[in-house]
C-alpha cells in the first residue's frame, strides 16, 4: 500500500514539475500571486491516507499534510479546494497547505459578516458548562450564555441549583439552534451568540401592544426562588417577582402555585423587551387600612414567621407583617434574636412605628418591659408621697 502511494506521489510530482517549469519560463517575475497566511484555490491531484497533493493556482505543487486535513472531509481527485498557505516553499520546493486553517479563516469571515449584517446562523451544540453552551467549528469555540437562551431553552431551576442547570443544558448537546452573533473578535478569539436575539424584532413588535397597567391572563411556565415566569403569548413571557406575588410575605412559591396554572396579572413595567408583572396589585393594598387598624403604642399579639440576625418578622394577621429589630427585643444586649423569640410562637408586642407608604410596621418587646417597670415604680412613688404627707401632718400637730 505504501509503495503504491509513493509511486503515485512521484508520478504527480513529475507531471506537475514539468508543467511548472513551462509556467516559470513564461511568467518570469509575475509568479506566486499569493503569500503565506493567505487562502488560495487549488485543484486536487491525488488523495492518499496521509497527504493530499494539489495544483496551487496553476503555478505550484502543494500538499496538505495529514494533521492539516479537515476531519470527515470527502475530497476526490479533480475537486477544487480552498487552502491556507502555511509555507510558500519547503525544502523540496513545495507549498505546504492547510485545510483546517482555511476552514477557520473562512468561518471567522463568515461570522464577522453575520455580526455586521445581523443575519442569523445555525449552530450545533458540542458542549455545555454551568454558564452556557459551546459550539466549536474548525477549532473556534463559540459561546451561547444561559442569559442569551430563548424562553424555550432557558433552564428554570428552583433554588438556582447549578448542577441541575448543567444537567438541563447537557440535554441540548447535539441540537441545532438558530442564533445571532452578538460579539465577534478574532484577535481575542471571542465569539458570542444569542438565541433570544433572533426573534428580538418580532418580540419587540408584540410587546409594543402591551402597556403598563394592562391586566392580562397567562399561564405559569416556570417557578424559581425569585418569582414566577408567566407566558401571556406564544412569544411573550413576563416575570412576577416574588415581591409582587402578595402583599404579605411569601417564602415558598411552590406551595401556592404550579406550572401550567392560569393566572391574571397586571403589567407594571415594559423595558428592554421584558415585561414585569404583578399579582398583588390586582388586590387592595392592606397597608392603606393598616394605618387606621393599628395605632402606635397599641399592644398586639403576633406569630414569629422568620428569625434573622437583625431581628424577627412577625405576622399580625393574614396580610400585615411587622418587624421587631434585635435592639427592640430586650433591654439587655442580644446577639442572637433566637435567644428571645422562637419561630412559630406567638408573643405580645408594642407597635412603635407605622409607615404604610413603605409597608413597614415596627414592633418592640422591650417597650412592654419598660412599661411594666414604670407601672411597678408608680405605686412606690405614691407610697412615698403618702408617707411624706403623714410626716408633715404629725409635725404640724406637734
């Protein structure tokens, strides 16, 4: 087999060498209208297991070594190929070519052109990491960040579990995705794609019809720690942030909602092609009536719903939560609020502030203790006054 390839190679060299000598005599100093680092057109003369011989622009004999042959290439004698010039002339006077480097150069040019025009391109996903997806062509890695995925492919993972996100991204390996090039910088080898940018114009035109204050119906398409994704159109999806779910504190959305639930929401913001939604604004704000219902100085009972290093949140009723700051738990210095109050237990507090506009209600346990001390001291003061009166009366009698 090797002897056959060697004979073929010698025959090719001899044939091309004779024609090259004639061309050299005719062309003189006008030879080689290409240089190292350029891509040239060549006609395939022979294809062996580890080398491709080619007539380079009708002026030189060149070859593509095995390591520079594109994988899975189906090249035949007589084909026209485009190759990258690595060396103009090796020790035997032949041009050394590369198909791999030519592919890379052409790929960069294609990506640069698409970056300028905004034309989409279809890529195949080869790898995934926790930050996104990778598509590699000719040794050039292109990156599709998670944030640039369409709603269809975006991994909505409760709790932001990075391992679960990676598991879902791995399911996209091998798939073809239509994207736009949003960053193309050959010197730094940076190529960034966006899937959601492909439909950005269509999406923008659809979103234009929605206005702040509109009430729309949608289906919950995802539940995460920070809120609910709601699809209100096949292409339009909005987010209900957890702070916009209810006027009262919500700790676990999965206990209240499930994917595919149909809900009504109010649009509270339209910006950068995104919709911000609210559930709670469809209901009356209980804090408006809180200012009338509760009074500063009033004693109330409430259940501790959350204990933090800075204090404890207390539920006074189904809609109103208050905060007792760590400094208001005791007249003693407290490091851990859990030393004074226990989650789920009911205690008595005194209201020390009400701010309906900012939805804040301040509570205190310390203030109750201070009042008790004052009440204990008042009888003592009355006794002292009576004793003084009696002494004064006795002196007068004497």
